[in-house]
């Protein structure tokens, strides 16, 4: 996590808002902003922490899957940059772009590679520097986002037990896209342009492409309606695939987009609030990195024990949705 903390008071000097309004409407009190590092460096530090916690050398990693939509380069991939940063010389590396659901998609991909027998140890790294694609003069969006990175190591483990309750790791996943073309949440790429570069008659060069839409854009109400409609459906589906009930789950570790969304899911399942941990108050929305960071915090606080069943769920621009069920 970046060390620099920005609280809600800072936004009062930029846009028409205040601390009380931000907390009541989003649950956010502060966020972290990275002032110096590149995104791949922040992700690389998270990767090093995960490897240390797994007691594993970077040379044991077969694959790195990087989940980010705020990479430092269009290419090479953030995965390749992380590979070099941590010295994972034996890995194949690439990125997955699924916005806030990126870590969920990456875990699903890692699970499939491991179960196929092609890979043994896979490093999933999710990191975003949303502060660098945020328009801090846009009142409705600038208060919502922060920077951060998290990482997971997934490894093959042989288990010949037929008892499903003794099976560990990823029990089931479910990922979907609900793309209606309205693009309620987007960032235009630098390459997107409607400007002609050459005169079609003379081939005279007219000038480089200009992108005037490089900041994140979001229609918050539309995103909220989509998420509260679809998120419970994908949780229900992944529970069915794992042949489990919501009562079997220790925690729902959800993407931290807005506390009102989390409250809607709590109400939908009629569960105790403690079953859906929250850290949006400290970090705001960190896109793909929110789920692994929250998971890390729960582990550090000894709140997750061997055998606990966890639901990881996230939703992002696309719109895309994903969920994994893991037995720790």
C-alpha cells in the first residue's frame, strides 16, 4: 500500500463536496495515493510479500498473471515487468484486463492451468494506480478511488480424498460479461481517435492522434443498478457449482466499490455484517486489487483458519462479473 494518505477534507478544496457527504454516500473516509513508484513496482512489492508469505523463491513460479487496467506501458505487459522486477526467470507472464474483477478472472485462469497439470505454481498480482487516470475536478468520481496492489500464490497440491469437505483451493468459479454497449464505466485508450492523421488526397501528415478522454468516466447510478442486480446471481451460481449454501461460507470477500452496494448484498442474503468484511473506509475503490488486499488483511488478523470457505466476488467495467469459492 502507498504510504501517502489523502482524507476527504482534501477534496473540499477541489470540488463541491464535504467529508460528511462522502462518508454517508460511499463509506469512504480516506484513500492511499502513490506519489513516486510506477504501478509495476507497486505490484512487484506485493508479489515479493506474497512469495515471502508462501516461503517460495521467485524461481519456483511457472506463470505470472497480472490483473490491471492502469499499466505503466501499453506493452510490454505489467506481468513481464513484474517478472523482471522480482527475478522470476522461469515464468511466463501476461496481463488480464477485466477492470475491478481482474483478480477474480486471474484466479480462475490460474486454477484451470494448475488443474490441467501444465503449471504448478502461479503468481496472481493485481494492482491499480487509479489516481493517475482520475479527473480530480469531476465531483462524482474523484472521491471514489485509490491506489494499491495485492498478490496471491496458487500452487498444486495432491489430494486423493473423495470427501469434498477435505478438498482445498479453488472449489468453483463463475465469470460473466453483461455488455450492453452503454459503457457506464470506461477509460478511453490513447490510441482511440476520430482525427485523421493523413490527408487522403495528398498523403500529407496532419498531426499525431490526440486523446482528449484519457480520464476515467463512470455513470455511478447505472453501475450501482447493474451490480445490485447481477452480483447476487453470480454468488448463487458459484454456490450451486460448489454444492454449498451461504451458511457454509465464512466470509464474502467483495470488491469495495461503495458501501451501499455491500449493504445491499448483506440485505439480500440476510447475513450478519461481519460476514462481509469492509475496508473501503480506509482505501476507497482500488479496482482489481481490492479483493486480494482485503484477503491479506483478514489473514494478517488471523481471521481465516484452515478449512474456512471464502467467496471472492468482484464487478467492473464491461460490465464484467466474477466470483471464486475457495476453501482455505
